[in-house]
C-alpha cells in the first residue's frame, strides 16, 4: 500500500479558476500536499508524460490540450493514496463519474477532465519525479 500519489490540475480546470476549489477538496479528503507547483508543459513534455498513450487515437488531442495552458502539478500523501485519490477524482469520462467526485463537479468531457491521478504506485513515483527532483528531502 503506497502513501503517495501524483496529480495535475489540468489546463481546463486551471483556466476556469477551479484550482483552489479542487485543492480544497483534496485536502478535505485527507491528502497532504508534499510538493506543488504551477507550470506549463510544452507539447514535447506533454508528449513525453503521456508517451504510454502514443498509439491511442486521442494522443494528439491529449498532447495539444495538456500543453494549451498552465497546470498545477503536485505530490500527495495519505494512506492508500493511489486508490483513494482515483476514487476522489472519479471515472475518466465525467458523465460516468460518481456524484461528488472532482471530475463529476469540474470536468467538461473525457478529454478535458480537470485532473490527473496516477494509476499505480510505480507510475506515481515515475510521474512525481517527472516534475520534482530530490523528493527524498520532502
Ligand atoms: P485516466 O487514468 O482516468 O486519466 O484515463 P486514461 O489513462 O485512460 O487516459 C489518460 C487521459 O487521456 C485522460 O485523463 C484524458 O485526459 C485523455 N483521454 C482518455 N480517453 C480519451 C478520449 O477518448 N478522447 C480524448 N480527447 N482524450 C482522452
């Protein structure tokens, strides 16, 4: 059971001014913010982050969207972090997300879906170190 996960507030939620509300939901759900920054991915960096999806038909659209504006990247800590955070954000497609989840409340579509949450302990570590170095100090 891991106690860390990685999240991004995606460009749609950031530009709609929902970062504060989303961070508040995250903290109220018991996650501690270990590291956080606002940044803006280049298309190259977004492509690298989502390389695992490079064969999918939506890859181009995903890279364009994720490099379209600022994001907030953060490492979060809580018991059972990966699974609990996936539950808090809800299904990839907001029309299928449970009531009260972040995506149900703030996502527009399956592509512009407000937040990212790592899907495994291994990916949480890889994705966290994509944005933050020297994590052992946190
Ligand atoms: P997640 O783990 O819930 O984020 O979902 P996936 O790993 O399946 O997909 C990664 C991201 O790709 C999603 O969060 C969406 O932003 C995007 N994505 C997934 N499916 C689609 C799609 O059908 N169309 C578009 N445009 N983007 C998609």
